C-alpha cells in the first residue's frame, strides 16, 4: 500500500489581532524577555475577548492590564532600537 500526501492551497483571511498577538509572542521569545507570566500576546488576547464580550466596554482591571502591556512594549521597543 502506498500513501500519497495531498496538499491543497487555500486563501486565508488574515486577522489583525491574531497577527499582533503572534508577533508579540515571537518578539518575546527571540529577545528572551518572557516574564514567567502569560505572554504579552496572551494577555492582549484575553483583554480583547473581554471587551468583545462586554460589547465594547472594559473594566478597570483591563485598563490596568493594558497599561502594563504598553509599558512592556516600550521596553521591547527600547531593546529593538538599541
């Protein structure tokens, strides 16, 4: 019996949020800046999901999380520019 692998190309619609999350994870991994917590991408995904579930509004917890993520992204930017 012979097996043949069939590959079919399909066009995939990009998702901007997933693209950003993936990019953040790759940057963290390559720079070795993981904090031992959830990755920035995972944190951002959770916040976006909460906002979508709430119909566009957000909680103070999400606001604080976003501030923390923004600060970490500033550090990433400094590393990339140095």
